[in-house]
């Protein structure tokens, strides 16, 4: 029958996967790893002295956790340094504002930049403005982000951060202030990367905390011009070479094939990078370690990649692609954890159609963790984008991001926010997924025409 | 009969009080006042340029609200200025710490102060320490505060802030870091006043945010010495004269007698002083304005006092006493709102026993607002302490402080945290209380022997 031809996991593997699922959540290893990273390294912005210490920490941690191979792959990128960042309302009612520079922002002059504020509700509203509304002013974009499990309001909000500097400058603005891309009301601004464009004047750009944005709105509502002074000392620095730090547990039958899991090792500088992305590093390291420690059979290798400099432009993921694109077929499946501590609520895939029965079986095995079945359009993992474009098979273990943007890119991204129950469930989900993928009876389609063409079609959209 | 001799409010007054109770809560006036103060003045630390602007704002607001008399009474005090405030862990794992100087702290040297940390769970544990444990070190007191409606854990926690610098210095410490006196886990330190003592070396003192305190605890748990460097630029300044700003609505029968309500006009500098104590100023101004606007009969005057410099040592309250102690009998009753936005959950009193039937009637009238009856030992209102010691009758409209210490003395004390429903209930409670007290059929005992002796007995305890 047709059914008989469908691929499936061996009974022994499925049984062992259920055991992993039921036992890996009781392991506090991932908590210990995040605690170690946030305490012993702390903030580790790409290109800083702490970046180098994080690389050493990661190597030592992989070794201590018993990984068979640990190595570094260089990743080179331009650096950016934060400096002084202060702002104040100059008139009509002087008071300080709490801001943080957007990543990549140029500095203001040392004396600071003073200009009238012009408010827009969104990047689209700014784009629709006339130059005479904006010319010589500081643009203030007040897009409020709402909280959702899947973080779906991040994209529409973060566009003001990424493209705001260029769009504002095109209309003659002298600076940009955005309402922080976040979902809480604490006086804690969110940093994050922004971009300039060749041929468009670079203007200094910063984020206001939510209460400061509300204050500006209230002051502007009185109908009189509001003048703000902002002073940023941030600036670009020299090129730097950091490393993707890689730990591998060697598979027994097909050691050159591997499941690729991981997170990014760098963080922003304001917090200690606990949820972004200490959690992602920790759950994937702990998942692999759990499988090795319990001597579970692994047909293929497990490769945990802690990517360098995700935050400032996906440098680690892109250079992983530069180095490994030719052997994309060796990657049986990939999954990156970079959306906080979890729990995982859905498993979706991006595999060739013939492998979908395997995905269904994986979803059934993982269901008792509270994980639903997703579709076959998984696109998760910023550091996997480059390899996804090469036709890599991937899975998304969807992390519950309801409170992720309360912490993300702020000073509040610290270890005390991590809840053991949530992190342990995520680690268990990763362990189960990784175990099954490593023992899959067939390819999920990495590098084969279906996934290569799918990626091509998406890029051309 | 005995019952017939008991004092009671006239039927007409009791009926009108019920009307006030039921209508004043629908009035958004107090919200508008806090919005105005936080937007048009913002932070207004005593002795700063913004203190002077707050005084002008308050005078203008009283006039705009239709108060019959508005005047200033000078209050003179020494000033203190915040400066740079940074800290970092130097070893074994370098990373920045988020701190804020305690009010009154001396500066460190410009190069900063580096020393090993010694941790104590509480001020009492510090007091029990031996000099050799502390000498040459920075004391770190990690007392965690718990949240309660009545804020009862504030006293036991805040002692480390007030007395920590002296107790640590007595044992040879070179600096003090306390876990912030607060009930949240955001990376936002709490400032607040601290004291030095003649004959004991002054040492620099600051508060760590809760996540930073947790980080230090985790690092210290590894068993190796932890060295911290802190740099404070805070310092004392010259004497300054601010003002208690007073607005009065004139009573018809006994205009020289008055109900004293109010809050403190100054705030700390980190937030905009919304819950501490914009809320208290606003609800008392709004309560009096409501009674005047609706032309409710007022036998006695209503005096709203916005006290100067509560935060740095009760200067406004003490100098109000210096000026008005002799006429304490004119104050029919007093109540200060300085515990956040409410709601009010209890009415307690401090009156002569003969007046207790009136208090009971006030409690009955206010009960539908969700207000329970308290005892006769009310001691609320920091700016009323001095006059309380002179035998002033007072009431406490107990404010629900469950979340007050999430915001109090932090950058997060901003207008967006105020909920209209809570503030309106508080304003309604104040309006009802004030109306009844202004129309009381007899004295509550201000300046009479019962309250004078009670205060004396308490001071001698
Ligand atoms: Zn991330
Ligand atoms: Zn990030
Ligand atoms: Zn206060
Ligand atoms: Zn206060």
C-alpha cells in the first residue's frame, strides 16, 4: 500500500525519543549554562573585549560538557561602540529623557543636536510626509508594539528602527527618535540595529523608553513646538574578528552528517543577554549534552553552533554559509533558538514533501510537551537565513514570545528573568527534536531541488 | 440617654457627604493635575531649578482651580546634587553594574573607589559583624523587600538605606552598596535619603538594582573575592529656600479653622514624581476643588499644603510646624496622601476619645468606596509628623501600596503608571473626608491634652 512506503522512525528510536522528551525537562543544565554565561561573561557585544571572553567561555563550556570536538571558525565584521547617550526636552518644559542609541548610529556633535520634534505614528506615516514637515527636525516615530505569542508585531514595529534613519534623512530630518520596540511600560529603552544607505545622509538615531515617548506625546498634544536636545557618542570602530564557536557530538554511522542547532553568542550591551540569546545557547548546548550523557544512539553528529555577531547584521550566520554552503547536504536539519526562554508551543518544518510523514511523527512524539503541529513553511532562526537560502532543511521550535519584548535588547535582559520550568521545557523539546533528526531514516531534503527552488522563489517574491 | 449625648454630623451634612462620595470619583480632575505636573515640570528635586518651577506651577494651578487664597511659606534646607554614578565588577568577571547614589551621599574620588565586596543579608547582620570582616571593603546589604498593601516591609528594609552608611563606616567599610529598597525585579535602582553621623567617617553610598544585586550574589557564591569599582559624583550644595505652596478655600463660619490636606511637591530626580508624590498633591487639590466647584457648604476652611522637600528630611513639614505649632488648635484635622495612587482601603484616626462617634460615622459614610474602619492610632503622613508631635488631630486614608515600591524613587515613577480608576477613588475618599471634617460639629482634639500627651508618650517610648 501507499502507507507502507512512507518513511518512519524505527520503533526503538521513537521509544527512546519519548524517554528523552519525558526526562530532559527535569534537567536544570540549561539554567546552569545561562547562569554561567550571564555571571561569568555578562554583556558581550560583538567586537568588544567581552566578545573575546565569551568565545573562551563557550569553548571551555563545550569541553566541560563533554562535547567530542570543539572548534572556532573566524567571523570578521565592522564594529560599533556605544558612547554617551543623553537627551532632554529643552522647551517648552525642560526635563530629561531616557534614550539609548540605536546600533550603528553615528554620533551627534559633542555639543549635542537640538531641534524641534515632529511626530509620526509609524514609518509609513513618515514615508508619506512632505519634506517641509520634516526638514531640519528630529523625527519621532511613536509606533506602539503589542505583545503576541508569535511576536508578529515585531516586524511592523522594528521597521522604524531599521529603516527610520534613512527615511527620515531622505526628508531632511537631522535626527531620529523612535519609541522603543518593546511591549512593556518601564523606563528602559531598547537598543537594536539600524541601517544607513549609500547616498543618504547619515543622521543620529536613538530609542526613547515607552514612558518618555508618552511624555513627548503629552507635551506635543499641547500644540506648541517641542525642542529636544540629544547627544550621542556612539561611533563605528575598526574591523574585528570573532568566532562562531562550535561543539560537536560525533555520530556513529554518518559522522559527517549533522543536526545543526544553536543560538547566537553575542548580545547587546545593556543587559547580560539572558533571554537574547543566552537562553538559545543554553538550551541547545544542554540538549546535546543530555543526549551524550545518557549515551543515546546517534546515527549522525550533533553540531551546536554559537554564532558570532547576530545582532549587528547576521555576520556569524552569513560567514557560516560562506564556509559551509557547499556541504549543505550534510546538514540533516537545522533549528536555531533565538526568541527567548520558551516554552516551545509548536513544531513546524521546512522539508521536502516526501519527508513530511517523519515530521508528523516528530510532532506526535513531541505533543505531550504541549507542542502543536505547525506547517511546512518554517523560516525561524536569523542565523539560519543564509543557509536556508542554500536549500537547508530546517525546523522551527516556536518559542512563546509573549513577554520576550519586555526584555529584549534592554538592561532588563538579565538572568533573574529566566524561569526554570520554561527553559527546561525548551531544552527538552530541543533534545527530543535533535535526537529524532539525528536518527532520521532519510534526508529531509537539504540541498535538494525542492528546498533550493523554494528558497529561490521566496527570495524573488 | 448616653447615646443622645454622642456627637454626630447633621443629617444634611451626612447626606451631602454621601453625594460627594458618589460623585467625586467620576471626576478626572486629579488625573489632569498629575499629568500637568509630570509633563510641565517633571522631576523636581528639592533645591534644583525645577523645584522653583514646581512652586510656580503649584501657585498657578491653585489659582486656575479657583482656590480663594494662594500663598507661599519659605522652607530653607541644604541641597544635594547627583552626579556621575557608575559601577562595575572589576574581578573576577568584569561587567557593568547599574547603581544610583543614595541621597546625601558624598562623592568617591574622581578615579572611583575599588574594593572587595562583603555581603550581608540585612543591616542587623552588618551590625553584628566584626571590624576585620568589613575593614577596607565595600559593604553590600542584600535585604529583599516584599510587597504588602500596607507597605509594612519598607521600614525593616529601608533602615539599610538610612543607617547603612554609618553602620558600615563604624566597622571600617570604605563604601556601601545596598539592594534597592523596592519590590520589583527590573534593572532600575531606587534612590532615597541616607544619613551620616557626626564623628563617623562619611562613606559613599549607592543602591544596586535588584538584578545587579542578584548578579553579585551569584558571583559571590563561587567563593572567590569580588572586587567592585564605584564612582559617584554626588555632592552637597549650598542652602536653598523653596516654599510650601498653600491653597485655601475659605470656610463660611469658622474661616480660621481648617482641614489640612496635601502631599509633598518635591520628588526625586530619576522619575517624574507621578506616584511619589504627584498623586498625593493631585488628589488633595482635586478633592478641595470638587467641593468648591459644587458649592458644598464648608463651615471651616480647607487648606491644601504642598510641602517642600519631604524627600531629603521632612523640611517642609518641620518648617510648617515652626510656623504654625502655636495655632495647632485651628487645624480641625489633617491627612496627607503620600503612598501612591491608592485606592484608599481604610480610614483610621488620631482623635480625642469623645470624637470617636464622629469617626465611626465618617467610616460608615465612606464604606461604600470599599474603605474599612481602622483604629485610633493613625500616624500617616511624613510631613504631618512634626505637627502630630504638637498634638494635631489627624486621619489616615490608607492607600493600597502593593505596587508602590515597584515605582517609588525610580526612573519608572512616571505618569503612564497612574490608573484613573484608582486615583479617582482616592480623590473621592479625600473629598468625602475633607467635607465631613470641615463640617464636624466639634473639635477632634487638636492641641488638647489627650493628643498632646499621646504624642509625648510615643516620643518617649
Ligand atoms: Zn537574538
Ligand atoms: Zn537580539
Ligand atoms: Zn513621598
Ligand atoms: Zn519618596
